[in-house]
C-alpha cells in the first residue's frame, strides 16, 4: 500500500473518499489451462464508486467472485481493511461485511420481500436457536430492532407497497431492487453489484442509478460495480478499472479511461494491417 | 363479511409479527385451544382416543418435524420411521433405567437423542442434494431398524424382541401402561403437540426459519449473504430430529404400549409421514396438522362408510383405501403442490372479500 492512497480526498460533488479499504495484489485465476484473470492489481477506496468494465469474457465477474470468496485465485493476495485475507468461504466473506448482488437475480423465491430483506440482516442477528424457539424476550426484541432497520431500507428503495408480496410474483425491475435492498440490509462496508442494470429499460436504469448514488451518498457505502452501459459507468463512478482477456488495460478516472488508447482499441477494435 | 382486516391496524412490529395477525383467526385459535384442553377430554371414549386423537396428535408432531426438514430447509428425508424408532427406543431405555424420573423428561430427552442421531445422518447433506440425499436417509431408515432388531441391548434382551412400556404416572395419573385413562393419554400428547407446534412456529418465523428457507430456495445465494450452509442444514436436521424423536417416544409409550420395530417403524412409516407433509403443505405448520388429520381420519372414515355403512368386506375396503390415498397424492402433486394449507389460504383470501367480487 502506498501512502498516496491513504489521503482523504473530496470529490467535486462533496463526497469524502477515504483510504484504501480493499486491495487486490497480482491476482491470477486459472481454470485448468484457461487463464481468467492474469496478474491484476487494483484497489478500492473507502466511500468511492469503483467500476469494473470490459468486453464480454474479460473476467469481470470472475474478479467479483474472487472478492466474494467463490473463487480462490492461484496467485496473488486480497487485502481487506489493512490485513491480508486468508482463503475464505463465501459466508465468511459476507460476515466480514462484503455484500453483493448477482447478474442473474438470486432472490429466495419462496419468501416474501420482507423476509428476503430480513435475511440480509444475518450479520446483526445473533439470538441462539433456543432463544428463537422461545421467541419472547431476546429473539423478539432482536427481530423488532432489525425490522426497524430493514423498514428504513425498504422506505429508501421505495418498495413499501410490496413488502409482504412473495418475490416470485414481482416483475424483473422490482426484483433487482429487492436484491439491492437485501444486500444493503447487511450494512456492508463494500457493496458489490454485478450488472445492476442488465435487462432494464431507460427509466429503470435511471431509477437504479439514482438509488446507487443515493446509497453511496446517504450511507457512505463503498460500491464496486460491473456494468456494460458506458453512459451509466462514466456518470456514476469515481474510478474505473478496464479489463480485457483477463488483463488490466486501464485504470483511472472516467476521463482518463475514456482517452486511453488501449481501452479504445479493446472496445472499438483495431485494424490489423 | 365477518372476516376482515379493515380497521385492524397494526401499530407495532410486534403486532405485525403475530402468528395470527387477523383478529378473527386469533379468536378461532383460542377457541380451538380451549375446546381441545377443556371440552374434548370430557367427551372422548377409548375408541375416539385410540382411533383418532392419539394418532392425529402424534403424527402431527412427526409431520412438523419432517416439514421443517423437507418443507422449510428443502432436504428430502425418507428416514422418518427410523428416527421415530430412535425416539421410541431411547424412551424405553430411559423409562426402564430411570423409573423415578417423570416420563415427561424421558420423552424430551428422547427427542434430544434423536436430534443427535439425525444430525449424524444429516452430515451427507453437506455434499449431496435431492434424490441422492433421499437415498442416503433411506440407508438410515434400514440401518436403524436393523440395529434395533439385532442388538439385544436396545430391547433389554427380551425373548420376543419387543419393547413394552411400563406404567408411568404424571401427578399420580397413569399416562402409559394398561391402566391409562383415555383422557390422560390424550392430554399428555396434546400438551406435547401444542408446545411443539408453538416452538416450530417461533423457529420458522425468525432468523432460523429464514436461513432454512434461504438454503431451500437458493443455496448459493444463501451462502453469499452469510448463511453458513453447514450450520443451517445441521440445525434443520437437529430440530427435525427432536420433534420426530418426541413423536416416536409418544407413539411407543402412550399410543401403542408395545413395539416390534420392523412392523411399527418400517419404511411405510417414513412414507406415511412424508405424504402427510406433502398433502398438508410443504413449508407450513398448519399444513402438518391438516396432513396428519387427513391421513389419520381418511381410513377411519372410509372404514366406517364402506364396512359399517355399506357392509363391504374389510379387506376390500382396506385395499380401496390404498387406491384412494395413492390417487389423492398424485392429484395433490399435480393440482396443488402446496397442499391443504394452500387451499386453506386461498379460501381465506376469498372469504376476506366475500360477498364482494373484488
């Protein structure tokens, strides 16, 4: 970690961006002979919106899966909050305060919206099995306290009207929002969003962008997101990592990335003559 | 008309979290409890207790247990018969070894022992799912029955290989043995059923239930938000085993009094309880009651109508019962996979609006 990154900076719109909260150092991930990620390093600073972009198959989702503990890279280190993170199971990563959403919605279809979002509070709810079986006392107090926190998030994301609806009955756009609510309910230090706007129309994208900015602004949540819509990425993010064929080809502010020749080549293609 | 939520405002999350949020439902629940505890014991005779109430109450506990495992946590189990046998034999050994201790505690400890055995056989669930897990639990079924048949220590080396429940009393009233009054056996089981149902309801509406359902609906997503799959699955096996063990202990000590393990706790028992859960409704405590009532009452009803009413031979009626139960299971799986509990929910939705169309 270099000293530069520890400084707190203030963005043009007045948000504070702190020191490095997560750092990926020389990550290499292979599946047999296929190298999905090749020697990539980048960091995520506290309070920023960090985008990972790249053409299909560039290794973006693999990168997110490395962060959330699904994949264990063959080489490289993951540093989280100033400590090197040992190989961990996904649920342990979640308990450390890293929440995520999925490219394909991964909600619990048989449960109501409220139950789905409440499940996100797993880190905060500690009552034992016996306390829960008795219900009165610890378990009920904890349930009510966490329900209040969850209701704030439900208000924030404007899904009050569907809180008792089974998730399976909701349309796509709302499901995406419920998934965001579930991730937010965990009060994560880092929120990973895997294509939060995939398959949405313009209005839904605008809504989702507003929510992402509001979350970042209101709760100061650090966000790392993968997105294909360039307009959205350039508008939302503070810094962008560009990947292509498992390699990092660009890293910097949206302006820097936009004028980077390697990035332009990756996206527009180059004439081979 | 009378079945309305209008005007019934919830002003706290405690109110909103109630088991019966609608006032009418709540009063009906209290009425059922009062009738079950204060009215029925004075009305019933030996036939009603042994043909209807005891099997209903005991199977309900087993169905609640299995429903937690299959309906809430999504782990298919065909070992219920074997686990009930664990409860029964644990209860027998405890009753014989510690005659001075109240049978109430014997039954509870039997549940605990069954929970431990159930966790042991639940370990494969960490690696395998669905049909494969069903086969693994099937192994538990056959192994446990074999064990209780072959190892003399479990039946205290009795010549017949059976276990017999000695007489035990609660507050001076016999609840097991030949001298038991019908109402005493009924009340003893009723207390267990009610407590088990309340405990199960509390567990399933809280975080434990949400973890189980998360594993059931999408185990990968559950893990990514912080559910430890190992812990969630094994607690489901433990809680399920506890209830199934209690039902096995009651089935042996209060209901039958004497048990030959292969006959009573065979594979048929596993399927019977599974059918109760499916017909009653997966993932519903009420469904466990409904399913148990349905499969206990149906044979009694058919027998009374066909043999008693129409004068058919008993064997014909018995075989017709198999056909009807089998057909009903197929129909339920196709038409209403969520079982009687879902029919009940739909009926309530309709009643809420009645007599208006919208």
